[in-house]
C-alpha cells in the first residue's frame, strides 16, 4: 500500500519537478563515480581547486548524501503533501539545490584552471541548479502563503 502511495505521489508532481529529480540523480551518480579506489579526477591540475579542501572520496560521499537528501525531499514533497513533515520539504529541496550549485560552481572554478572539456560542460549543471533553487524557494513561499491563508 505504501509503495503505491509513494509511486502515485511522485508521479503527481514529477513533471513540475523533473529538473530537480534529474539534478538529484546527477549529483548522486557523480558522487558514486568519485568514491572508491579509482581516480576519477585524474588531472591533478584541473582538480586541485577541489582537492585542496577535501579528497576526491570525501567529495563523492558529500555528493551522494546531498543527492539522496534531495531525492528523499522530493518523494516526501510529492507523496506526503498532506502531512506535517512535508511542510519542510521545499526547504530541504532549496538547501540541497544551493549546496549542489555551490559544488558545481567550485567544480567549474577548479577545472577552469586548465583547458578541459569541463570548461564547457560544467556550466550546465550549475545553470540547472540555479533554476532548481528558484523553484524550490518559490514553492517555499507558496507553502507559507497557503498556511498563512489558512491561519486567518
């Protein structure tokens, strides 16, 4: 029964949140590529801006955690909209979008140190995250306005 409620809830809001779902999955998947024994960031010069703060593996786990938190918030937001804890899911969506945008911005700055294809591709996830930030915080405002309207 719960499985069907989750699937139905996600389906109901999926179209309006498709970019957020995509970016949550992208960040999680990117993080999975960074964890483990492999060296995904093989070009030391390009990734020096990132690795001066944390090792590649730690960045991977942070990406996975932020991506999964966002996906969970999206599932709660779409599925349990009639419950008390869904009240904060737009905030979690917004916070994880800000964290993700900060990550992609740092990646862009890091790879800009050398001529790589990343200079051309990494602006895209950053731009999509800015879109997600706007929509998540717009939803936060709408939820607050709706609850204020109910309180009066």
